[in-house]
């Protein structure tokens, strides 16, 4: 397991620093959510995009790995298990993957002020790839714990030997640890002042003791069976819940994708319809000599041989004036008309000469002669 974090001390404050390769690797929304939630137990983080680092403030906290066996009493362990349960449950409820948590005793801290755990959440795929597990983390936390003897100790060891698939197991561990104080101590040997009892009485007492032991063992077997059944139930529930969560996420993703596709399709169809409508309304001229189609895409369209101001230039024809004709569109009446700009060789509509500077209405299919150049006016 690689060394993900670097310890740094700045201005008398202690930080654990994680360095990422690119800003897309870090889910800064999760960091912001945990900082703003202001919940005790999540180390406060500060993202420095200039240095590509995330700094976690652990000032004043104490590493779990520094605790001795004398300090790790059943009550301390029970409190730690409950703290860990509540922190991880909050992440699950917030749809934050607990695989982002550095589940290792080297990164588990304790706040001496209140005795509660402090954990680090690093929302990055590199942390997931480290494959930290809750089972390994809990076992590490119990490494310095003194189990002692008794039924609670045996049950606790048995529980820790199994894989942890559900957060509820942490609460069960806490309950077992708190049961230590309630468990009666085994009595020691004492010297009796009572007179010796007959041999028959001793035999009867031995039989009764054996019967009691059998009852106790039977009760323990029943309790173990019930515990195993409960564990199996929790494991199945956890797997089913995980499966359903993934199913809901996938269904939601498909629904959103469908909505987005339909929205984009509608926008594109609307744009296409607008473009087609625009094209349909745009009239044009057909130049008979060349077959060229000339779109009248402006409200004032000038035809002549002067490059600097004409929208359509006719070259190589001396009969064309520099500014020969203007075709205008009147929007309020939706009418196109043509004006002769005092041209030398005049303008003819369907063979009829029009007067200079007098607008003449254009109709679909009209033949326009600019001197010897012939055009056909078309409305789409």
C-alpha cells in the first residue's frame, strides 16, 4: 500500500497533504459538502489548485496507532466503533462512496478534546485503487486491545474473524464491548468452613452442574445460530441494497439521458425549421446568361459593376452602369420592388422600360433586363 499522504507543519499547524495529478482527479464538490456540513469527525480540507494539493488539518489530533493497550479500554473501543459507524453512515446517506475514506489506523485520528474519531475523506480514484477495507481497518484498531476471558471476549474475537459487509456490524461490536462491564467475573477458590458433605451429595451436585453446563452450551449454540442468521440477513440486505442503489442510479441516468436527447433533438429540429422557413422566404434572381442563382439576402440589394458598393457585380459588360439597379424589400407590406439608378441603358420589366428613380413592384417570374443582361425574379 503506497504512501498517499505527506505530513507538513506550517505556522504551528499540522497537515496531511495529498498531491493529485490533475484537478479533474479530485471531486471538489464532496470536499465542499463535508466542509460546509460542519460535522465533527471529518478532517477539514483545503484545496490548493496552484500546487495540485489537498491539505487536511489534523492539528492537535492524536493518531490511533499511538494508543497503548492500557488506553484502549472496552469503553474507548465501543465509543470508537460507534463514531466510525455514524461517520460512514453519513457518507452513505449522502451518496458518497466510503471507498474514498482512508481506512487505515495510520490515518485514523482521535480528537483529545471529546475523545471522538476523526477520519480523512479523499474523493479520488487513486484512493479507491488502494483497496482500503473496513474489515482490515477495524482489525488494525483492535491490534493493541486486550480481550481478556469470558463469553464476550470469545464472541468479539469470532465477530472480528468475519468480513464486515454492513455498517451495522460496527454497532454490534460496540454492544459486545459495553457488555464487558456487565459480565460477572469468574469466582476464585475459597476455603470452606462448612463440614464435608456425603459422597452421594457430591455426585448429585456434579450431575446438576453437568446438566447446567449442557443447558448453557445449548443456549450458546442457539445464540450463535441466531447471530449467524442475523449476520447472513444483514449481508443479504447489504448486497440487495447495493444492487438496488445501482439499479436506481442506472435507471435515473437513462431517464436523464433520454430527456437530454429529446431536448437536444427538439432544439435542432426547431433550428432546422427556422432555417428552412428563412430559406423559403428568401427570393432570388436567375442570371439567364450563366444560370447563376443570386440570393436576395439583404433588404437593399445593389446591382452594378462597382466593386466597392455593389452586392452583385456584373463584369465585362460596358452597357452596365456602375450603379445600375437597386432591389428593395418593404417589410410592412412584404413586397419587393426595383429602382433604376439613372442607368445609361435603362431597366426593362417584361419588356417595358421603367422610369429612373421610380420604384416598380416585382412579381414572381418577372423578366428583368439591365441593358442586355437578363434576370428572372423568383419568390420561394
